[in-house]
């Protein structure tokens, strides 16, 4: 699936729901690259004193990265009531630099590129390069390893 002009709801590719959903829309997605938006809202559970905390940036980056692989689990005709879904977690962070914390009202733009992927029968292990920014200002950068597995119902 590829998109560049129409924003895609992130729930199409991730099992996360509010209050732990840290991405609003997919702006662009392909087999190895994704760009997502996240507007920092006042009611976000990972805010402190009006700033989106480090754990929020890491969770945002992980969810953005997961959407690349998640798109292979969530097809157009996906039915949450009966179809398998993917569960995933960060299996490692090779590097992480946090330069600035976003504030309430900031639009966080997160860009991730798949750098390696191994697919097993019902799981994927992948490495991603990811960065988050507000406008042209980089907030965080990381190399993240993810493990995603089909969850049987």
C-alpha cells in the first residue's frame, strides 16, 4: 500500500488505541518507509508540565516503525472480530538521541525507514532508522529493533 496525498488512520495498521496510541495519521507509507503525524494534545498520558516525555517519543517512534511491518498483517478487508492481528514490542534500541521535548500543540512528524527484516512463519524481526521532528527541528533519532508476531484468536 502506498499513499502520499490521503492521510491514513494509524489504527488500520496497529492494535494500539487511546490513551496509548501515540500516532494520529500515516501521511506516506511503502514497504520500507513511513511518515506519520502526531499532534501533542493536552490530555496525553505521557505529558509532564506541558512537555511530551522521552518515553512518549520512544513509543511514538516504535508505533511509527511498527506500521511498516503492520501493513502486511492488516489487509484492506481486515476484520478485528475474527482475523489474526499482530502484537509487537521493542526488542532493542541500538542508539537513541533525544534533543528536545515537544510541547502541547506541537505537530510531531516521525519518519522511519526499514533497514533490515527477517520473516519467520508467524513473526517478523526488523531494524528501523527513525527520527521525529517539529518543523525542521529534530526532536529524537534512533535505531530500533522490533519483534512482531501474529496473535492467534
